[in-house]
C-alpha cells in the first residue's frame, strides 16, 4: 500500500489562496496577520493535516521553540507567568522550553546562555541579575523580552508590574488601618540594589518613601531573607523574637506564606501582626490563608511577553516597555492595628 504524501507548506498556501510567506507568518503567530488570513490558513492546515517539519525549520534558521528562564521554579507566581505564556502559544507551532535558575547571579547567566545555545527562536527572561549590557549582547543573538525588571533598553522589550504603585497601595492600606510600625521583609542587598530596577528594589524604595512621607521614618525596619518560604519563616521568627511590629509588608507571596507560618508558630494572629504580600498567587485567596496581596496579573504578564517576543521574531525592532497596573486584594491577613505595650 502506497503511503499518502505528507502535505507541504506550498500545499497549504495553494489551498488557502495565499503566499508561502503568509502561511509561515500564521504558523509563527507573527505580528500583522489579519484575522481573515489566519482563519483561511488555519482551515487549510486542518483540512490537509499539515505538520511542519522541525528539521526543515532548523535548516531555515528557525526551531519554533521559545525559552523561558525561571529564577526560582518553586515560586507559584512564576507558574502563573508560564501559564499565560503557554496559553498564548496554543494554536501556534511553538513549544516552550523552561530553564530553571534556582540561584541568583551566575545561575541566571548559565540558564540564559543554555537557551541561546539550543538555538531557541526567542527568550523570555524573568528578572535575572545580569547587566543591561549583557542582555543587549544576548538580544543581538536572539530576540529577548524581560519580565519584571524596569530596564529601558532599545535592544529588548520589557513587561513589568508597576511596583511603585503596587507598594504604595499596600502601604496606604496599612496606614489606613492605623499601622505605623511596619517592617519590610525583602530579599538580599544584591537583589535590592538601588537603581537596579529589580521588582524587589523598586518595592523597597517605595516602602522607604512611604514611611518617610507618612512621618514614620523612625519606625523603618528592613529585614533581609532568602528566596524561599522556609527562609522567610526563619527570618520572621528571628524578627518576632526581637520585636513584634504591628504589620509586615513582604516582598512576594512565597515569602509571605513563610511569614504567616512564623506568626502562627509564635502564637500570634493577624489581629496581632498584619501581613501584606505581593503577586496574589492562587493560594493567597484560600480561606485558610486569606492573604492580602498586590495582584499584578502574572498570567497577563506571561501572555504579553510571548506576544511581544513573537512580534520581535517577526521583525519588529522598535522597543516596547509594557507595564501592568496592580490591584490590591484585601483579605483577612490585614486588620486594624492593635494598641499594645511590649515589655
């Protein structure tokens, strides 16, 4: 029995009544494709059961793979970013390769370099601790979209949350509840270096500004911790052994979960110490957690990053710097400040 010949991209173009280049743009989900053309080409692909050949793509200089670097694979907020990215790739021929980098600095460099060495067609980088100059050199090899860091390079696009506004919302909420002895639990000095544009640096900067503007400069206290829930739990326990603030603003929700655990282990409750997180991960809304958090829509960030990356692959050269507007989700972890005396 003679096997039927596999459909080619030329067959699809003929069936849809468009050029071969137009079919390629639809397959790549490229920028500038009209809805009617996309519908015609997709109908032809389905009718002919067309499957693009990966080997042929690679020979033409395209692998139809995109890479995403995750600085900490256990952080549930990054799971939301990946969910948004994969949802955007549905219906395209692209596949996503995840490169975890569970440590700061050189680990992120290695993860990004490994993706480039695999000849992915584009890279999404989530706030790695590398210089803009290093990223610009990488972007000269492969299109890059940065998530999280507030860079203004013309060589690559950025998708960020408005960390200044999100922190302002969190601090104003605590002030309105009567809090003034507010501790900020954040990452290391390397991660929060002034002027670095990292999310944690921006949040720290606005925390300091909010406290000073409210006249609470003498109550400023910054506690450093690692990148995991357990590190936050241990550092919060150490804080509570030293003093019990009325509120803790935590740099992200993964750390905030460790802070909540430590507060409970210390025999305290939200009535004693309010907690505000950042990212609004799914578990934050669970009734047993009920964490007040700043929602910067990780899914939307992942979706936008992939769309910008596909536009870059399709030939756009003008930089785009997109910012997601944050929303404060108020839940049970924040209560009015309790008047109390600590011996």
